[in-house]
């Protein structure tokens, strides 16, 4: 169970980095559009916002799910990912 949760947590981390990165690039593209005109970059901005939304939304939901499962395991006295990462 913990191994599966660890894999999901890793995918959540990757998804959040990609999603927030896409939004960051879209913001940068917006400022480039201000400087050179939006005709050249508007398609890229829209695509980055769409990709960021598609990737980030499930990553946030699964991230909360992993945190809730960890909290529940801690409350029930079961091992958690944090316990697994500690040296014994």
C-alpha cells in the first residue's frame, strides 16, 4: 500500500511541477506578447494554459488524497511514507 502511495505521490509532484511550469510559461508568453504583439504568441499562451489545467487539476486532487491517507494512517497508528523514509 505504501509503495503504491509513494508512486502516486511522485506522479503528483511531477504533475504539479509540469502544471505550474506551464502556467509560468504562459505568463512569460503573455509578457512577450505585450512586447512583440499577441498575434505571434497567443496560440502558445492558450495551449500552455489548457495543458497546465489538464495536468494540474488531477495532480492537486490526488495530492490532497495522498495527504489525507497519510493523516488517517498516522491517526490510526499505521506506518506512513514519512516513517518509511526515516532511517531505522
